[in-house]
């Protein structure tokens, strides 16, 4: 750590101690713009033996319990790096050098599990129903499942998941370690939209390191430092995936892609079903190379918004339209003598086989055909039959023959009179 960076941190420590209560809001607003201070604080946290680590952790905790929203988010941005440093020190069995970091993590945890009145918080989450549209799906694209979910939702069977109340912790042990760290990552993910890019980068990097340390992939990633395996829980990995999914669409595509692959690698080794399910779902939903190496800041996911107007087409077939629709029926007279007397030319239907054409009177003109039949019989206006062939009729017509072919066969058959 350079002298200039050390001087920036020391100035920050002394400035807050002499800050009056009335200037706290303006101080918190201007603090997020000090990029040199943020980078210097990261270097202090990454050096467990630094003499500035303990006062820095103490001041970050003072920020968090001050009640100022901007100061609280300023402390939260360092949470991934603090978790990594604590796990790395714990894996190396050097617990004494992580005392101040452990105290900061415990302090944030104990503040988050209670409300302002000191009562234990119970977090609740209602699982969304598939029958109602959201930014992720449209009920119309699901089909019959949407109708089933809609029927269930009308009976108030929506499922609510509860988290808490969480017990107070005085120290971190191997038994409760990941219970506390998972809850802290949950608090961090709740404020993801306020986290700067440097915090998202830190999140992706520590996720990769936690998952591959002590495994053969560590040599592929070329991570130096500890070589011991860091135990993780299934819930902790799911919370890591939540932050990584956000980082994909907020300018950190490359780092998030690497972290996602490492989490899948570790979840396969541990045989954790929940992280595998979430990670593979994220991987399947990503655009193929559409946002690769994007550093342009915030991105958005293209979704279909439910329109206010009805989606039902005017031409949609419904029971009312079928009931009111009149089908055209070509009825053939049973008595051929009546047909010949009236001089009606009846065209056989294509869908019927073994139909013989009806005869017309000698020298009489046929009736004008319908529009559909006229498209097939072009240029034929009059037909006449020879009395000698009245009893023969037309030859048998197969289903595949068109009306026009049938009429041509009938006109050119022997015994017909051609004009």
C-alpha cells in the first residue's frame, strides 16, 4: 500500500470523527464520488495484517448503524470483499487476524435481523402465480397451465415463503458461519441496484475464488494465495448466483460469465441441486454473445409487456361464430327426370366418388355456374348431349380429379356433340 493511499484513508478516518450531526447527509451524498478513497479501502481490506484494518472496520460499522441510507450502502459495497477475506483467513487457520472483520460482519448481521423497535424481522416472499403476467412471462404463452393456475389463485392458494426470525449471534463458528454469511449476501442483493461497478467486479471475483480454491481449476484460473478448499453451502451459492445474474446485465459480462462457470463447476462437485438448477436456468436464458464484453453500463432485459387492449382476434373461431356460421351445402336432387325438365346443370362434388353427371335437355343451355365452379370451368358456356348416349352418363371420376378435368373428359367423350 502506497503512502498516498494510506494518507487518503487516514484523512477519511479523522474527517468523520469531527463531522457535526447536521452535515451528515451532505457528507454521505458526496462520499460515493470519492473513487480514490474506495480503491484505497479495498487495498486495506485485502491486507489482513494492515494496521488500518481495525479502524476501517470500526468506521464502516459506524456508517452502517448511523441510520443514513447513503452511509449504509457505502458499507454494503465492501461486503463481498469482507466475506472473501474472512473465509480465506478461516481456511488458513489464522483466525486471530480476522477478528475485526468477523466483528463487522456480526455487527451488520445483528442489525439487519431486527427492526427499529428491536423486534425480530420475519421476511416474507410470495411466489408469483403463473396466471398473472410479469416481466418474465405471459400467461397466454403457457396454454392450459395458465387456466389451472388461475383457478387455484382464485381460491387463495398462493404460496408464501418466510425467512426468520433469525437468532442473535455473538461469534461465528463452523456451525453457524454460512447461515450468517448467506443472510448477509441476501441483504447485499437487496441493494444491488445501488452498488457501483467496482463492487460488482469484486462480487464476481470472490465467487470464482471461493468455488475453485483447492481444486484443479485453480491452476487454470491462475489464482494465487491460499490453496485450501473453502467449504460452501447450497443456500450461499444461490445467493451468489443472484448477484452474478444482476452483474451480467450491468456491464460485467465477462467476469459474470467466468463466475457462473465456476459456480456450476463447484456445484457439480458438491452435488448441490439448488445451485445447479438456478445456474443452468441463468445460463440457458442468456443471449448468445449479444452482450459479450459490454462495458457501457446498465443493461435491460427485453420483455413483452401486456397490452391494455384485448388480444383476442376478431377472426378468432369461437362457439358463437361456429353456431352462427352457415355452411354452404350443395344438395343434389334425387329425381334425375326433374332435373332434366328444369334444365339445371348439376356439378358433382370433388369429395364424393362414383358420381355421375346429370343430363340436360337437348339443345338447352346450362344454368350459370357459381363463382367457385366458374374458376375451374373457363371457356365452357354450353354443353349438349347426344340422345343416343343419354343412358351412358359420364365416366367414373376419381377423388383427385378436378372439376375442370371432369368436364373436359365429359365434353370429349365419344358420342358427345362438340361445338
